[in-house]
C-alpha cells in the first residue's frame, strides 16, 4: 500500500487550514441540522464521506430537496437543488465570513431560505461566522491529505462496523468536534451524562449518551493531543477499562480525554495499516464490552452471511 493512501498530516503544518475547515463544515452542518427531523443521538446533523469529500446527503426543503457537497479533489463546494439548479463555490484561502456570505447567497439564488444559529459549537471561544476573519487559511494539499486519511479510515470503520448486530451508528462525520466516528450500543440505558461540552447544551449530550456505548473515531488532534489520532472510549466507562490490555503497541489510555488513543503515525508507518487500525478498534471494543457485561453473543455476527451463498 502506497504512503499516499495514508498521507502525512503534521499538525503544525496544517493546523490553520484545519481550523478554517472546521468552521466551514460547521456552517454546512448547521444547515442540515435546522432542516432535518431530529434523529436519535444527533445523527441528523452529521456529514457523510463520499468518493471526493463530504456530503450532507439530501436535505428536505418545502416540496423538494437540496444537497451540499465538499469536493476535496477539485476543491469546491457544490450546492445542488432537486430541480436541477447548481451553484459552485471555489475552496480557497478566504475568511469564514466570506464563505458564509457566498454559501447563503448561493442558497438564495436557488430559492432556498435557511436560517442557522450563527456561531460554532463545541469550541471554547466561538466567533460568529459572519464576523470571522480570523480563520482564512486553505492549503489544498493538506485538505486533500486530510480527506485521503478520512477516506481510508471510513473504509476500515465500515469493515469494523459490519459484523455488529446490535444498534450501531453509520460511519459519519461530526462537525462539532471535526471527527469521523462510528458508535456501537449495548441496548442498556446509561446514567445521565454530565454534559459540559463547550457551547453545547447539556441536554444534547444527555440524549446522545442515553444508552451504553462503545465509540471510536478519527480526529486531527488539538489541545493536549497536538497530532492526529484514532480514539476509542466507553460511556459509561466500566471499571478497569483504563488499564485494559489493548493493541497495537502504540496505543495508550489518555487520562485527560478518558479514552484510548492510537497516533495516526502508528497506523501510517505500519506495514499493514488497516490491520493495525482494526486491531485497535476490536481490542478496545472488546475491553469495553466485556468489562461492562454486554451480551456479545447476541450483539455480534460470527460468520459472514455471504459465505453460504
């Protein structure tokens, strides 16, 4: 497998592009949020990987629908309406405020009027989108590299997700924290989540974590972890989880984040990156499920149903 499939993502070299992309995806995600019916655990707000970037998927509007797609191959944002209208915005180094203005102008051109909450969520010091000229970086090469990493990760996450018979989320992108994630549920109720996420109502966290979960994801990093990582956590965290034996060798438990982390570089430099990532996903899930007493016999498929066809 070529290194191109798992490209280098040095945090310091692309953190400004990352910060700008974060705000752009929040704007697009909020458009989907206000137009969609509420789906359990906020699954109605997410974006989804495509062959070229991220999509809202179809968003209902009056008697029709529209869709917004990030294309990190041609570096453009496409807004398409169900009646055939298309508007394109070039992705380039320009402020969040200008992205916000151009996107809503494109929507109005297509006859779509949408209002969103005008500031980001899950960030400590939110700037209103319409006023944000602080975030204005866009390096096409690093945007493409990040997307390539997301694309490869999505493939592995779907393989990991496949044999689980219980309730499980799609592989989807949460713009609040800028992470690709997939979550398994035991089916049992969980204690009320304490909340405490910056600029996000506690009731949203409590609804999201209403039932026991084992969740994993890919995050570009930030704060105490200034490098890209794969993560895995359990809520509620069962006793002994932090000291559970998990693989591969580069994985560790972060007391700050209360989750297992595997640096992206450990996967990227491996001879078999996908096998290394799958080991992390399986061993951390097994630790969470076994320690919490999940009924794994009922929740997991042991054989591939295609084998008998």
